C-alpha cells in the first residue's frame, strides 16, 4: 500500500491531546507539510500545545524516498527541543510505524499512524528520556491527522 501521508505531497492538520511526563492532558494542534524533492522527501512538522502561553515544537524530517511497496525507510530530523533524531519508518499494511533515538542517545520514541481513509490517519506515540531515576516517559499523544484540501 502506498501511504498517502508520506507517499504523496500535501499538508496535514493535527488535532488531539498531548500528555506530559506526569500524564497531565493538554489540547494540541499542529500540521505537517510533505514535499518530494530530487532524492529526498521533506516533512516539516509543527505541534502547538494549547497553553497560555502556547508551547511549540518543530521538526524537519529528511526521509529517504521509497518505492510504493517498500517495507521500510530511514529518516533524520532536526527537532527544536531534542536536537538531531534518527529513525525508521516501517510500513505494515494500514499502519506506518516509526521509531527513533536522539543523537546523544538520551531520548527515544515510537509512534504509529493508522490509515483510516485517504485523508485521515490516527496517530499515537510516546517519547522516553533518561532522567535521574532511569528511563521515564517524557510525553505521549493521541492525534487525528486530516489532509487539507
């Protein structure tokens, strides 16, 4: 299956909830802009935690392009908070799985994007980091992605 989220250029809007390390729930909004250039796919993403004042995170992914029936590809991202991240996307039927680790090996995360229809994905994820007492949750999220027309 060629996933429209990564396999096609477009803008996707995100809405849902963000949970911090203490499981406090906060509303979020965001967007992803996906473009295909020669030899690289770019995903520019932004998430805004709707607090007063809002907290914003930005990511720019550089994704190795893959053919329509590929099972996986790799990516590197510049994250405004965590620095350089390196990860992989795996394509399993209707689901895109992503796993990553920070360049300094202090943080890692996983997420899933489940295809609902050609303009909708359900996204779930968790970030973990090394804290004073070992590996602890930094954040998690429950998001719906909708393609902008």
